[in-house]
C-alpha cells in the first residue's frame, strides 16, 4: 500500500486549511472594533477616526502589495515551512502588541506589521500546489477558498460580541489563535519543497510587485475586462473602510450588530460563490452573467446608500450579494484569452491590481465619509460612500458591455490549476473562478 505519501499530504493540507482559517479569523475578529479603538484615541471624533482608519487600511494593503511577492520568492529560496511558520509567529506577536499599545502611532505600526506578516497566503497557495497532483489542485484550492468564506462569516460576529465586552478582547483572542497555530505547525508541518527544487538564490525580479503586471501588456484584448475587475475591487473596499463607522453614525449600531451584519454578508457571499455561480454561468453564459452580476451590484450598493434603517440595509444584502457572480465570470472571460502556461501569472497580476485598489480606495471612501460627518449630514447623505461604490460598479457595467462585446476567439482552453505563481494571492473570488470556468466550458 502507498498510504504513506497520501497521509502526510492530507495532514499538510489540513494544516494549511487551518492556517488560512485562523489567519482570516484573526483579522475578522478585529474588524468590528478597530475603527472604534481608533475613535477612542481621538476623543470620539468620528471624522478624524474615518480619516485615520483610511490610512490604516491603505498602509495594510500597501504592505500586502509589497511583501506578498517577497514572501513567495523567499519560500522559493528557503522552503515553504519556515516562511509560513515565521509569518504565523509574527502575526501572533503583532496582535499582542496591538492588544497592549496605548497610543495611535503604535497601533498604526502594529497594523503595518500585520500587513507584512499576513502576506503568507501566497506561500500557503504554493504549498498546496507542491503537495497536490495537478488534477486535484482545483479541489484543494477550493478548500482554501472555503476557509476564507468560513472565517469571514464567523469572525466578525465573534469579534462584535467580544468587542461589546471590551474592545481589546478580540485582539487577545487573535493572539491565542495565531500563536496556537504556530505551535501546531511547528509540530506537524513538513516541508513541501525539497532542496533540489528550490531557487539557487533569492530573485528580486520575482519579488517585484510590479513585475507580474507586465504580463498584461501582451494581451491588450483583455484590458477592458481587467479594468472591470479593478473597478469592482475599488467598490468592494467600501465595506472594510467605512461600514463600521457608517453603521454607528447612521443606525447607532455597536460592534455586535456590525459583526452580525458582516456575518450575514459573508453567508450570502458563500451561497452565491459556492452555489449560484456555476448555475448562472451554465444558464446565461459568461458575458451575460458578468453583466447581470454588475447590474445587481449597482442596484445593491444604491439600496445600501439609501437605506433609512438597519432592516432596510439587511433587506438589500441579498441583492448586493448577487454581484458576486460578476468576478468569476470576468476572470473566466479573461482566462480564455491568456496562454495556458501563463494562467498562474495572470492570477498574480490580477491580485496585484486588487492590492493597488486596496491602497487607493480607503482614502477615497474614508475622506468622503469624513466630509459627510464633518458637515453633520444625515439621511441619504450618510450613505454617500455606498453611492460612490454604486457609481463605480455602474461604470464597470458600461465598460464590461463594451469590452466583452467583440472578444476574439479563445486562444486555448484555460489550463486547470497547475501553475499557481508563488506571488499570487489566494482571494476567495479568484479561487472560485476556476471551477466555474470549467463548468462554463
């Protein structure tokens, strides 16, 4: 029997699943409380808190953008295990720092470190590719995507409940989760990349976050669709950048209600990504699915902006969630135009663009929200950031209609998940697109 290679592989995949789940839990736990913690350092000034939170979010994404490919290149040179373990350790120690600090600058430094240490998702992706046969990688990456979904559903609700007790309590739980996972990995995680397959040196060209974007220059026919994904990524940042302070300002919600609402959004996202994408693409095709999803996104964000009560906001959530079918459809259309040997680099380029959106969008949304609160505007004006998101998604609809109308015939069938670049970030939507694409084909 050849059980021995299979059992370590299964144990390793379980550890990677747990690692991603705990990382997402750790970050999701603090979402409902971090803006209020910042607000507390600023004597309750909501406008200043919004601006500062925008800087926090921008700094975090900038660190992700810079250090995701660096960690991927380090793992190519020194192996996956040390990079993943050091990242887990650093994450736990950083949350410990954030739980103890008593000044805004130190909290900001802690967020910078979080962005660096949380860049290990690319290495987790590479680990999965190392230990999984090509024909089974789609399922393995789908499992990682499920960890993202579960983490984003559970964590904000738990963080909200704990934040009602003490705003520092979610940070302490995040410390425990991250350090426990480090110790667990120290005991059970084997190395997946043997020395003979490692890079002979650390290659700065592979660690360059701009390098992956150069791939897109060879495929001008997909620039319009890449622009669609960029606009969608910009719009999506409205949730993490302003929702907590917006919900408090407009509905009087505390961390608990914010956590429950984010959990609801996460559940709806799982339903759409995991259950509806394949069916809708099979029924309408990729182009029409893209336009349908963007139409629902535009309507959903507009309803969010106009919501007079929290119950109205909840009622609009299923509508907004249906825009989740647009991302996989757009990526499927793009993948048909890119050579099968470059599908992994394509995902890395798209991830880099998402990071750029994550750097730019927080300032856009938080400055807009700060202007609203400075002027003491209420009613529909309070939801202006969601109105901006609706405009962005509407612009994406117009661009998608034009960019997808005359695409050339696919150059080749998209390859299965066989070449995931170490620098590629495994975001949930990116992980879900491959099974959806296969179904559509």
